[in-house]
C-alpha cells in the first residue's frame, strides 16, 4: 500500500506542477504582449481560450494583439466574441469600431 501511495505521488506531483490555468496563460500572454511579441502573446491567449472559452477578457486582449499585427479582421472577430460573452464590454465596442475604421481606410493614407 505504501509503495502504491508513493508511486501515485511521484506521478501526480509533476502533473500538478505542469497544469496551468487560463489565467496563467493570460498573464504569460500579457507579459509577452507588453514586450512587443504579439505573435507569442496570441499563442498564449489561444491556450487560455482552449482552457476557458468563456473569458471575454482573453478575446478582447487577443483582439488587441491581432490589431497590433495589422490583422483588423481577426481583431474584429475577437472583439465580437468578447461582446457576445459580455454585452456591457465598452472597450470591446470601442476597439471594434476603431478596427472597422482601419479596415475601411486606404493603406497609404497620410497622417496629420
């Protein structure tokens, strides 16, 4: 019995250490995002969504990262999902509007 318990602990402890939550991946993604590594951040946001597809914040932040890469259409999809999950998400509405404007603007527009 003692051998069985020891074997169980040897197997279980590494699994517990490896297991990460959606929030853990969100935090890792935000850290990468803040360093300007949008692609790596998106990979972590994707993992967070796999673990918990009902976190509006993850879709919002992933949309923000996609927008940073120039993927406005992908950003709009993520903002739409964030709004679907949380209809009161004002920032998602604002960023979705900005991304829609960016999609319609000419690529070589001049700045003021």
